[in-house]
């Protein structure tokens, strides 16, 4: 049984009736463009096969009852007639609570419902389990109470606002846009300022290999928001709306006026924007060497300038790069401080690359890492 089939069957068991509707929303892997989204820059993610599924059925009252299949059917409930608060015992529910609040603020008249949520994206892996849950629940609420009102971009922005304003992680818009807009066989070049989303075909004959380091990261732990604040401070100091508006040359010219750490943070963002556009172009030309070089530079920049990698992740990336040789590349993906590493490799090299990682990398618990051979999938949809 697929995750969707299991979720629908479980819903009938728990609620005693079939759902009114169900939604799937994928996680994403970011090929390049890290910590550029909240700087109004460019990102190049792809939706993956791992996903969140939610099934909902209206209730006659104003109670929203959320059930998490992956947490032993844990329940978190709230009354729409009361102000919606966070649930410290069931923090997974805060993403959905936040979406409900944002929809109410948008004037959507929500009603009570039962919602079952399930997913197969490892949490803390940097593959956007939370964004996919927010997008799926946004579509489910929207599908029941405001059908046809929000397009994919609007749903993504609602999900992002929920995470920023309610959960307290001041994320950018990449994860939600990737989950909502994913296109099979394509990465998405997203301009996070104009919200233009352009599919970029994955180079023929390649595969995406994702390795979970086994180190899970806590996103609301301050590092993320602190990096964001540092980027915003540089933009303010240099009188531009966002780091997107600086060329590497302009940043260099201002170097002497900047705090050295803030300068390095900004240098990561400014150079990463340029690399992201380079990789999108390299994918279109099928230039796996240029792509691999840019991915390697991106990782080094995250390690040395933005300082969001960990020694174990650096070693894992080095193993992958070594196994790949020049044709393709590898880097850490996602917010950092753990999580997954992404590699783009020629299809006939996949086996050797996987074997190398299995032989050489151990998680902190001493086990073999979770390795996923992926391709780009379609974005969120009703089931
Ligand atoms: C997390 C955030 C995204 C983005 C990445 C880093 O996934 O949710 O908005 O900033 O980190 O690129």
C-alpha cells in the first residue's frame, strides 16, 4: 500500500467515515541556492517522492481535531471559536494551527474538521517535512472552506507565513514554493523576489542521490534566525532592500566598512545567487562539470563563510565528490547544522557512489546512512 492508501484507510478506521478530501504535498531537495530565498535571491530545488498526506472531513461543530499517524495517532485539538494557541505537547500541530490562523486572517470562514496527517519525510533531514505539512494542510483547509480561491503560489505563501509568524522559524519561501509547484522531471529555478518559478529539466541520464547524515537538525534553535538577521543587517547597512541587490564587486568594495563575520555571511549569499543561476544554465547545457564545480563551491561557501555545515557533513560531501569525480557534484542541502546531502550523478555511476558512501560513512549512532535515489516529482495535489 502507498502512503496515500494507508492514510485513507487509517482515516476511515479512526474517524468512522471516508474523508471529504485528501491532499499530498512533496518534500523538496535543494540542488543549489542555500539561504538565498529570504535574501530575495534565487534557488534551484526539486520536489521529491517523499511527502506529507492529509485527509480531512468536516465536523458539525467548530472543533479542529488533528491526528498524527506517525506519532502513534497523537491528537491535538482546538476550537475555532477561541483564539488558536500553540500546543507544546504536540509541536507538529503548530504548523497546521499556524495555517488556520493565517487563513482566518485572510478572511476564510473555517469550520470544524477531523484531519489525519501522515508522511514519510525524515524529520530534521533538511528535506522540508514541515513545509510539506503546511502546504498540504493549507490546501486541505482551502479545498473545504475556500475552494478555488488560492493558487499554488498563494498557498505556499500562506504556509510560509504560518511558519514564520506562528512557529517562529523565519524561513524564506523556497520550501513551500517547491512543494506547491514541483514539476516531474524538472528542478525549479525560483526568483524568490518576483516569485517567478521556471522549470529546468534535470539533465538526461542523471539521478539525484540524497544521503541523510543521520544528524537531525533543530531549525527553530536560533542559528537560522541569527543568520537571517545578520544578512538583513548587512543589506540595511549598505542601503539596499536585500542582499539580492548586491553584486560581488559592490560587496567587496564595502568590505572595510563591514564587520568581518557579517561580510562573510553576505559573501556566501551574494556568490550563491550567482552560482544558482550558473547551475541552472549548466543543467540546460548538460554541462555536468560546471555543475559539479559550482556545487563544490557552494558547499565550501556554506562551510567557510556561512558556517552552517558540520565536520561529519563535510566528510560525507568529500566522500561523494571523490566517488563522483568531475561529472556531477555534491553539497549539503537545506538549512544546515545536519540533515541531508544532495548529489547529482550520472545514472551509471549511482551504484558505485552509493556503495562508497555505505562503506565509508557512519551516522552518529554507528549505522549506515539512509540513501535515497530520487528524481524530480510533481508538486502538491488533491488525491
Ligand atoms: C530552510 C528554510 C528555507 C531556506 C533554507 C536554506 O529550509 O525553510 O526557507 O532558507 O533553509 O536555503
